C-alpha cells in the first residue's frame, strides 16, 4: 500500500481519492448464500473431554458393585460435600497442629530439600543432554526426526511403570537413582525442542555478519546463537522443571525421597487419623515448590535476557 500523495501507475493519489475509495460501497453478497461458519473445534473437544472425565469417574465409582444408581448418587453427594471440606476451618486447624506439633517443621523441610535435590539432579543431566542434542540436530538435519521421535516416546511412557522398570535393574534398584533417570528422560523433550526452535529462529543475517567478522563455528555458537536462543531454551527448562516437580512426588513408591512420602504415607493410612494431614502436606508443599520454581525462572529470564529479546 503506497503512502497518500505518491504516484501510482501514472496517476497522483490525493487524500480525497483515498477517502472516496475507502467509502465506496462494497459488492453485496448474492442472496441465498449463507456465510461460511467455522466449526467450534475447541468447544467440541472440551465437551468431549468433560464427558470422558465424567464417564471415567462413573466407571471408577461403580466398578466394585456395578450399581449405576448408587454410583451416580455417591458421585453427586461427593461433589456437593466438596465445598464444605474445602472451607472447613477445623480441617485446616488440625492440619496446622499436625505439622507444627506432631510432625514438626524440620522433617518437612528435609523432605522439601530432598525433593529439590531430586529435581535439580535430573534437570542438570537433562539440560546437558538436551542442549547437546539440540545443537547436533541443528547442525545435522537428518537426525531431527530420529532424535525427536525417541524423545517423544520417552515422554509417553507412564511414570509409575517406568519407575517400576528400574527396580528390576540390579545396578539401579530401589532408591533415588531410578527416579533421577526417569525424570531426566521426561525432561529431554521440552528442552530439546525449544533448543532446536531457538537456534533456528536466530536471524541468518546476524550469523553471516559474525562470519564476516572472522568468528568460527564454535565462536558463533557460544557468542551469537546460544545467547540469542537462550530465552526460548529457558522456557523449555522452565516447563520441564515444573513437570518434574509433579512427577517426582511418586518417587517414594519405588523407594525414593521427597515430598511424595507424605502422600504415600497418607494413602496407606487412610482413613486413619492424620492420613489426610499427611496427604495435604505432600500436595500443598509440592504445589508451593512449583510456584517458587516458576517465580525463580521468571526472575532468571529477566536477569539473563537483554531488553531487546524480552517478549
């Protein structure tokens, strides 16, 4: 579109010409032709998901006695009692008393530190492996489908099944080694994909300018490409970390450490006394840890990214 007052095809366009063109009536649509309507795919998908979720809850509730009417009655009753459980001050008071007096804050923070160590070790290995593979795929395009496909397969393996597989391996067995390996496997795909995307989004003109300045391939990678791709890579690390914090809660099922021990103990003791308080402790502190990690990566992105690269 040319600026107003410039010459186009030998004719000078003035302000009045532009106004006349914009105000000209458009050609009416033929009568009887209905406008095209898009199918609300997102709404249909959400509705199907809710129906499947409701059906799964119904099956889970009625599987034991196959009583359809009683199953729906229990489900509706449970949903109706949920607000009373959430806003029950006695429950929160009992939970706080158990944490401060019975369990004590020191053991709880020890579980938090164990959870952080479990996630941090797995993320360290995942970052190193993913960034190296991302650089390799960026350099050798033929390996992209193979490596990304393998990383996608690792992410689709059920976490508890993968944890259980490592128990049978003599060199791994029961403990934190199996969960660390499994969490590393789950973290590779988000970081790997973002590393590839970040490197591919670097402007080729910038790379050519670096070549003209005499920088070799390694110098261009370390000084130009990786710094420019860093915000996207950091987003992948952030997503993988939050994913790991949640999955690490089931590590105690295979002898691991972390906040999942409270959840596991509560499930084993339910409905005995302090079972709910234990589960609440594991769940709430896991969610709190995820929120702290998300805030940490937000600040890290702001401190390590130049103003020109911030979205």
